[in-house]
């Protein structure tokens, strides 16, 4: 009998498993259908000896000292400030758009933040009610910058034009009036010194935690007894798609090692125009490794494959709300993480959600009732009779 069954060994599952084992002395079984821990943050050394991210680049950043200090128990850090360039009109220009972007793109000499504000205000289109991703960009920077930097990238990423997507899609990308070319402004910006996988392995190394990989929930839930489930998988799958599948956008990755020291000047270059991929990541910028070769990943959005991004449209949120009501009525199961709550969270936000869920579980006055399959119940009853 395990105290907790945790479904998923990514950030949400690993953090709450570690807290339950180390702070409550609970016994925890962690399962994952993949053959590794770490979820989409999993990284590995390729044949060239370069540490690559199997599922695309994961850059850690947070303003929360609590979350940073928590993860620091399991890893040392390498300071790293993420910079991204966008390949537009055969040039590599800073994204988010800043003063440098505008000066280089339009051959200008804007020298102050006030000058940039005036320039953008002169191009912005007044929109009374900002509802869509297109509305956000047009109201901030106007039609030409929208077409060059945002429309094509968003169309490739989501398979839909920005006019059909929620405003949250482009609200995540700021526009700057200064020359700050960092992608994030957070207080803590760094990479796990030994990689994400090593951090997860240390997190799950507690004696109270058992990890089973390449294991599906349906294979063990009626066999292994447990008292409470922490579920971090897709919520629609948990309920056998009762209200239909929740739409997700997927990604396909092409990992390539090149016989040259560097391919590009920064870790990530976006391609919002004609190329079929959305971005190319070069990992040595992230890891600080020295190697005569370089490893890069070409990223192709797709309709099919592993779920990555919930598609932000009102009808999809309505469907999720129906599943959320089922989840709230399901005893002895806690739903956390991106897939279980149908939200796109940054890594630090998932950690924060897991820590908050642990606190709620800890504050419960009574132990949860067993939630096990019929076979496991019979076994437990037989043991008590014996």
C-alpha cells in the first residue's frame, strides 16, 4: 500500500513526490509512460557529447526566491540570460522588438525611449476591444511589424491565424522601448549546471519514492494499492474523453549535429517567415560547453503527436471547464500540471502549483480514503483478515 500514486515524472509530479516523501514521510509511487524522468524538460548527451534538450529548449527563469531556493537543493546553477533573434527579411533582429530592432529594420536612429514610443504610436492601429492575438499586436506595433514578426510565426505555431486565437497568445511577448535584448526580465535566470535530468534524479532519490518508467496508469491502478492519486497527465484522457478531446498543438523535433563550432550567434533563432520550422536552438549557448562540433534542433509545429500547447480558444476552455467539474467531483485525486489543468505554465509556475498542492494536502485534517481497484481492495482486505 503506497500512500500516494503520482502519475507523471515531470516538474509537477516530481516536486510533489519529493515534498510528500521528505516532509511527510509518505511512501510514493511515481509512474511515467516515457522511459525517463523530467517530462518535457528531459535532457541528454548526444553522440557528440553535447547536452541537448530532447523536447526543445527549456530556459529556467523566475522572480520567486522560494521556488529558486527549493530547486537549488537539487542542482547547482549556471548563470545564463536568454537572448533570441528573429530571422526577418534576411536579417537577424532582436525579439522581443526593442529599439535596436527598429533601428536596424528601418534604418533609423531612434535614441530615446520617448522616440520609440512616438514611432510605435504612429504605427499602432486603434482597436476599441482587444480580444484576439492579432488585436494585441496591431494595437501595440501596427501592421508591418505584425506581418514581419508575428503573423507567420503564430500561424505556423498554432495552425491558426492570430485573428482566431485568444489575446493571451501574443500578450506573453512584450515590446520594449529600450535596448534590453534579454528575452526574460526575471530576477533569477539560469540553467541547471548538470542539466535538468540530473536535477530530477536527485529530486526523486528519496528512500520513500519508487519510480516506475514505461508504465501506464491503466496497467497498475487495479493492481498496486494506494491511498491518494496525484494526476499530472491529460485530464480528458483520465475521463476517457467523455466530452471529446481537448485540442493541443504538438511539436516535432529534428536533432542535428553539424561539423562546425557554431551555427548562430544566440541559443535560439526564430523563423517567422518562409521556413517550415519555427525556431532553431543551438545548445552550447545554454550549456557553456566547448566542442569542435555543434548540435542544433529544428522545431516543427504539428497537429498530431505529444500534447504541448493547449489551443487558446473560448470553445476549448468551455470543454475544459466540463472536465474540471468532473475532476472536482472525483474523490482522492489531485489534478496538477499543464496537462491536468489545460494551461500553458512556465516551469517555475508548475513548481509553484505543485508546492501549493502539497500544502493543501498537508493541511487536510483526515487521511484520504483508499482509492484503488477492486483487485487491490480484495488483497488489502485479505491481508487485514490474515
